[in-house]
């Protein structure tokens, strides 16, 4: 956590409130306007009441609360989209916001025109936007649609462009209101990685119902309920109190007995494994290449969604371009924030493989019980290297080579339930069984 007391405050709210007039029918507005004695036809609704915040420069703050608690109203006041009914809001620095999807875009303009239009609204000159334009286009990755009117864009394309512009206008303050929930899974991972790159340099306000994301990236959390601040504090403490308030009296079931997953590495050739997506970010010396990847349920076959404690097989087809004296094959599962949750490789559990010769192929099949994870999307990063655990050369390391959707089917505390793993090597001249190691 950052020391808020000594840091420069860039967002200050003092006694801020926002009221709306609620009319039962549209005609009541007209009746009120024409009534000779100014009869009141509306009821007052306080969307926010007496909010006091002091957010320091460079910190990441999360805002949580049930729907209708005032989160979006608060952010709109901070961004200057709404004026408070009472109190004072002071914001210092350039704000870049993703509030309502595509807000600020002219639907008749093309994507290209909206890039410069949005940049001008943020106070950027055309020359400054030209210098950033190629990076914006590369990040948005909307291809030929860049020169089409944005009114023809899909929701995902609009998000891509809006987010790309928002992060390239050099914001002092970045505000994100649940917008990333509508993007495709791979783009969500990409966006979260970029958000993390801003931490420390920019002040970030992050509204999300994904409490694991809030815990992971935020320094402080504001809990709103019915327009009022219930608590401000460390993420784990605030979220613990928030979830307790929501589910008070519900109790939790004890976690089920842990089952013992096993991991099997088979040396063989299997050309039925689908080819690796060439668009994945990767690096390595090229002595070997991961050319295919597949994750399947042993009970249900190749499926789109996986469940905790379901036995699965992750299969990697590897092709050697030169001799690997001591191949290391492994994978890491990460959440969309890039946090590593667990992973395996053959040397971690003391199971070396025989040398792999140039031109040979190997299929590593890791078979294990998928652990209990919070529902959502997860990235599988895979790698092949040559050497030892502490001294090896990466031949091919592929970030998010496969994206997996997970359904949480068990109650547990935390982000995941940790279990043990068994490891066996078979195929070729390999014949190893029975090693056990903790999942890391």
C-alpha cells in the first residue's frame, strides 16, 4: 500500500451529493411546468449523499457496491460529466475515462476520425495524436473497419477502439467503469495487462464486480451502498466486510475432500492437436517450437468451459529445430490480471526427459484435475526450454497460448483451492511413475 497521507491528492471530494427528480409519468413534467402554483409532481432521489474522498497521485482505487449503489454517478462527477447537487469535487490532471461504452465518439465519424476527435477532447494536439496513432491502431486491432463509421461497429470493436484511445492520451487519471466486461476474453487479458502498466505512474479508479480483480490491483477500496460510503480501506478488509454484508446469515459449506490429480507426460506424435494461434505473444531462441495445443475434459471431450475438480488433459505438440539435451516442458495458468495461479513442468517434480533431436516431435500431455477456481477466464502460458531449473534457455515461451473459461462449482475461500499432483512419464524410452509434488 502507498502512504496516502504524504502523497499529493489529485481527486478530492468534500460533502458531495447528487439528487435526481423522479417523475411517475412523462406528462407530470408538463403538469409541473404549467401549474400556476408550481405544484410538485416529483419525488427526490439521492443517488449520492455526503461523499468525502481524498485519492493520492499514483494510487489505484477500486469502487465496489451493488447495482444502484451510486458507483457510476460517482465516477461521472469525478470525470466532470455530471455536476454535484451539493458539495465540492476537485480533480487535478488529465482524465481518460471508459464510462459508457464509446461515450465521446461521434457515431457518424469513422474510427480514424474518432481517434483524433477524442484526442482533441482530451486536450491533445493533432501532432501528438499522430505520434500515437500507429500504437492505437495496433492495440485496437480492428483492421479495415478503422475507416468505417463507428455506428457500424460491434460492441467488441467499439470497446477495442475506445480503450486503445483512452490509454494512449497520456492520462494522469484513468477511470474504468465495468466497460471491460463486454470484450472478448483475449482482449480482456490484454487490457488488464495494460492497466497494470499504468500503476504507480497514473491514478486509477476501477469499478468492477470482479472482486478478485479489485483485490489484486487496487491499493484502496471504496464500498458504496445506497449512495453513501460504507467503508474505505485495504482491499481484503473492505471486500471481506462487503461480502459478509451481502451474504450475512448464509454461511459457507466446508470444502470437499481434496482429490489427488495426476500429471502424465507422454512422448509421442499426435497430429490431431490443433495448431497454436500464431498471433500469441511469444519469445525464445527457436531451438524448438510449440506448434499445437489442446485442453480437453477426459469425461466430456473438447469443450468450451471447464469446472473445478474435473480431470483434464493439456496436450502440447512440440517440434525440435535443433538438439535439446535436456528438454523442459511446462505450463502456467494465470488469471486475466496476469497473476500466476499454478503450473507444472517435468523438472519441477524431478522427471527429466531424454534428449530431443532436430526434426523430432514430442507431445507432452499433462493430465490433472483442474483445481477449484473462481469463475471467469484464465490464460494458459506454455513453454519449452533446454537445461536445468535454475539455468536454462527458453526455446519457445508463449503467453496466453490458450484461453479457458471456468465455472466455479465448489465453495472455497480465496482465488483457488490448492491440491497435490502426481506425475508419470511414459512413451519412447521413458518409464517413470509415482512422483508427487505440491501444485505451485
